[in-house]
């Protein structure tokens, strides 16, 4: 791909894998100030869309009506990993919202993280819809449909009023017309949208440099950012990319599957979007760290944490250095 970022994984001095990536950074005027790679190829949000999908549930006041905790609200836009603290809050969220687990259309799954998954299997536990990494979002969707007097049946279908409302919000945040959005089905069964990388970056810019909506919308966005920052371990899990980024109070971010991340820098008023086209997620931290260095980002601790997420140099199972990762901007 012309002008792509090349990420080389070396075993010793020999290139073993090559990944192509693109990145786009926009300023508060929605002007591209840094870009590499293909800026026209459509990129799916995947789970990076969850904070935007959460705007409607946050807007209708389910937090107040059902006395939801900030941790429970964080789960409404999380890619939770099935840790015990996730499971406990998900059970509480489902109970408070008076939703039956069978209403969720996301498929049954084991907890995503290895330890709770092994424990579940060891004690004879079964896969559950509540363990699915997107279950909190689905609980919020059902509650929102009910509060809006829409049918909760088929809440995941594009023609459902809930998904039509979300589509409008996505287009508005991405600075696009609805007919320009490419729509397909995400891994958990709900609509997911694709667009050029610049528009993904613009949509996250809205969280830190708003140009649309009224005071109520700004309060909602503030609530989402606060919950994500204060309870980042519920958005994903310690040691994972989204949580590591959110530990920096100046960053609002959400990672998605297949090598996608969207984030915003609050003080700098910048929106950023990343895509690795091989779909790998392991080397995303190194790519983000390299771009933050290029932008002269001041929080060096965050950059170092990102490099440590996927250690570079790379060590083998005998703890011997086996290779390195090189990001070539």
C-alpha cells in the first residue's frame, strides 16, 4: 500500500512478518495534521464504536432511573474480559435493569481472559451470553429500547428504531451523511459502520472538541469520558490496550477488533485513528507509541506503558531475546 506504515517483526536480524498500517490525526478544526497510509479505504469501527453507541443509553437517564453505579455504566460501552469483578457487576446490571439473559442476542461465550475461563471450565460452568465481551452493550440496548417504548425483540437489526437512531449519531459524529456509511454486521450481531480513517478520527475528536449538539449532549459526553477514565478496568481489563490508554487521564480511547483503535487527546484537542490491515492487535501498542512520539506527546510514562504491553525487544519462552519490532513511519 502506497505510503503505508510498515511494521516489521524481526526474528534476530531477519524479517519474519510485515504489517501495513494507516494512521490519521486531525486537529480541532478537523484538519489532517498527520497521516500515513490509505486515507480512502473504508475501515470498520468494530468495538471502537461502543462509546458512540452508548450515547443514547446515557442520554435517556437509565443511570438515575435504575440506580446504576459508574462501574455498571462503564460496562455499557465495554469490551469486558470476564474477570470476576466484570461478572459481578454484569450480574448486578442485568438484575437492576430487570432483563432476562435470554433476551441478549450476543452468543454464549466463556470469559475472555484465561484465568476466569479456566476456572469456569474447571468447575463445570457453561458458556453464557453474559460472559460475551459485548454483553454490557446489549443490556444497555435492550433497556434503551424498552425506555423508548420500542420493541425489545429484534433490537439488533438495522431497521429497528434503536439502530436507526444510532446510525444518525454515528453519521453526525463522523461528519458524514448517513447514505455514505458502509454498514455490515459486527461480531456480536449488531450493525457496524465503516468509513475513511479521517472520519473515524473526527468522530473521536467530538468527545474532546465538540462542534455538534446542545448542553445536554455535552453533559452526556462528559459522563462517558469520566466513567471511562475513573473505571478504565471495566472498559477492558488491566494489561489490555483500552485500559492502558485510559489510565492516562488526558486520553479517551477505545480499541476494536482486527487492528483498530480510535482515541482523542483532551488537552491537545486531537482525534486519532489507527488501522493495521493484517488485523493483528498485538503490535498496535507499539504503533500508537511511535505516533505519540512523533506528535511529541508529553506523557512519556504512557508511551513507555504502551511499549511494555507488547514487549520490544521480544523474548522467547526461555526468556532469551529472540527479536524486535520496528515501526517505520
